[in-house]
C-alpha cells in the first residue's frame, strides 16, 4: 500500500517545504486529519497545518507528498488512486 493511501494518524509527519517559511522542518505526531488540515502534536502543543500550503513526509519515508494533492477526507483518500510524477 502506498504512503498516500495509508492512515496518517499516530504517525510522525515532517514538513519539507511550505509557502510559509516558519513551517519548514516542523515535525510531530499526526493527531487529527480533515479534508483541508492536518493537526500535529509537537511536544505539548497542537499545530494545525493547511494541507494545500505544505509538502511533507510521513515516518521518514522517501515519498514526498504534496498537501494540495491530498485534499480529501481521510476515508476518501485511502481508496483513491494517485498519479505518480
């Protein structure tokens, strides 16, 4: 199963690129995911990120995911087929 189709809640997410420079390198455990956002637990603080503005990796995977490409509800994203670059 591809990283795009796996559930991300409970996994470690790292932001590798963003339109907001303050988000670069942010890392935490995914605690919630909606259609447009991902919530990360960073220490004791929860950070809500807009998917459309970030590019990220999950669990130190080699797969880099563009947030704008996965703008669906998690239950819809799991069954979807994604075009590879």
